[in-house]
C-alpha cells in the first residue's frame, strides 16, 4: 500500500504543476488596459479647501471594569491511571548453552498418529522405576528426538537424577543429556499443535542462515502426566552445528 501511495503522489505532483502553469499563463494573457485619453485634464479649482470643523470629537465611552470576584475554581485534574504491567512474550530463538546432566533414559519409537501417547507411556515407565526405588527427579523430563521420517520417529525419554537407579529394563540405561550451544524456543499448548511451533523454528533458522544438528530436545516444564494437554509448556532446544 505504501508503494501504491508513493506512485499516486508522484502522479499527482506533475499534474498539479501543469495546473499551476496553466493558471499562470491565463493570468499573463489578460486583455491590455485601455490607452490614456489625449485630451488635457481641466485645471484644478482655485477655491480654497474648507477649514476643518472646530467642534471637539465625542469622548470615548470607557469599557466597564472587569469583575473583581474570582471565577470559581475548576475541578482538579483527574489522576492518571497506573498502566497495567506489560507481559512480555517468551524469547524466541534465545541463544543458550546446554549442560550435560545425569539422566535415566528409555529408548522408543513412535508413529505420528499416536506420538504423544507413546511419549507418555515412556515417562510413566521411568517414573514407575524411580518411585519403586525412592529416587526423586533432579530436573524436568525431556524427549530427545534422534531420527524422524514421514511415518514416525525414534526418541530417548530422559529424566535427570542424582543417583543411579538399579534393575533397569532392557530398553533403559543411564547416560547424559545433550550439551553444547543451542537455540531455545517455547511452546504453549497441546502436543498436536507443535507443528506451528516447529514451522516457525524452521523459518527462523532459514532467516538467520543457521544450520541445526540432526536432533532436537523438548523439555517439559509442566508435568505431562498431570497437566491437561492444552496447558503444556515445553522448551524446545535446537542444537547448532
């Protein structure tokens, strides 16, 4: 729209200039004044001019004095309302450095249609293991995506711990969470709506000409086992090459 307005102004300016030029030309081509008469003008009369009247001019009527009574005071100015604090949006693409933490993890695969249910089952299995051994979580649960395709993905469900659990199943192990430089993004809402978040992340990487590694991490700030799915808050970390 700005470009259109500029073109319109550019078209109007020459038109106005032409109009002004035509108006000036019209004023300059007005009919010439008639020639002066050749007959001599009569001589001025020799009679003296009448004397000025001696009667004094009437005195000016004075304007009434302003009233001395003070005008009533107006109402006091209204006190400006204190503006409500502005809630800032979550940073998008914040540069951060991930630190490796000891985690208990379980490896799994999932298809996209039942992805969230599969992740929930993995977290339940880890929680059951920790609860039986009286081990508390030392951080937020995470999902590390190790590969994806059109049908599904492979992942590691991880929970930070301060001590090593025992009697692990064949799919479980103890290791370290990812580390290194990454970009942090925040998602609010259900897991199914994360497509919009990842699309925005992809656009951000393209705009900044950044290259990501072949993995990404989701940190669940709200407990996925107890929180309504549409109330989830998830940090998405994208490690950079």
